[in-house]
């Protein structure tokens, strides 16, 4: 099964997620909401698996392919957090972001098919990209949480920051593994663990940004909106690292200039 079937899977997943929204509006906490959300995630997961089989390689080469993983993990994390803590607002925002990435893919079919360059044919390809996608999904979730805390005056900051902690610590762990796997991959592909390539530099900057948040939380036990501001801007840096770097003049000759 190739990209020609994507629209069917995409629309089915969107339909299931929207059903979850309607159920949440009518009767919050209904188990059908969780089932609907998980079903949408499974639909995208099935498409990823079938596309992987068709391409005979992991579908992680292009931005279109990484958006698939991002939508899958975001929707899945939204359902997990809803199941554990019953945050319906988080469920809605995470599913909306997942829908956004699916819609972007549907509207940009020209980004689907790309060949795999030799440098990407490595044993480190799958672990490096997968852990980064998981990290990005968790850290995007912390971004959603920060927005909730910053722009809702009635929000309990303490509970919001604690929820952010749980998400950030997991995301930061995967982000750290992504950096390490990337260094090992770079050594195998180009002979150096680290070259301060623009992509590597911004990966390090985004990693430091989340480390600042963790360091701040360890020093100042009292929660504040300043901590949420750190999360907000840290995710902006992460977005630059993910797809903004390729538009920088310094990235023209970057060895990472392949994910278009």
C-alpha cells in the first residue's frame, strides 16, 4: 500500500478524532471518547506500517513522512494522558495538532515520495529518527500544557507545571537519546561525532533550552508562569531545529539538508 491510499486513512482518522470531540462536548469522560481517539491513532499507525512495507524502508525520510509519525505519537500521547489524568482539554489540543499534520500532508502530496540518500542507509537511522519523533511529540505536548497555563487565568499553575514536568522529563530523555544516536550515526556516516553543522547546533540549542527548564524546576520548587514561558520558547527553538534550519543561509551545504 502506497501514498495513493493515504487520503482514505487520513480522513478516517480525522473522522474518528472529531467524533471524540463531539462526545467530549456532550458527555466528558465517556469511554467511547477514548476508544474513538485510540482508533484514530491506530488507523495512522496501520498506514505507517503498510507504507513501511511498501517502501521497504522506514517512512522517515521526508517531512511528509515525519509528519505521519508526529500525528501518530501526538494523538497517542493525548489519549494516554487523558486516560491517566482525565485532562479533556489536553486530549482536544493534542488531537487537533494531529489533525493539522494529517491535513498538511493531504494538501501537499508532492512531498510524499523521495529516495533514500546513501548516508541515511545506516543501522542508526531507525533508532535516531524514532526517538526524536517520540521526543518531539512529548515536548509538543508540554508546549500545549504551557499555553494552557499561560493564557488561562483560571488555571491552577501548580497542577499544570507538575503535568508539564511528567511530560518534559520523558521527552527530554528521548531527546538526549536522539542526540547520542545522532552522534554515533554521524561517526559512521561522515567520520566525526560532531561537526557543529547547523542542524547539530540547533539540536544542541533546543536540548539546552529544555535542560534550563529542568534545572529551573530543581532550583525553584515554587511553580510560576516563568517556567511555562521557558517551555513555550523551548518548543519554538525545537521547531527551528526540526524544519526551520533548512531555510537558513548557513544550511545550504549542510549534511543534514535532506528532509524536504
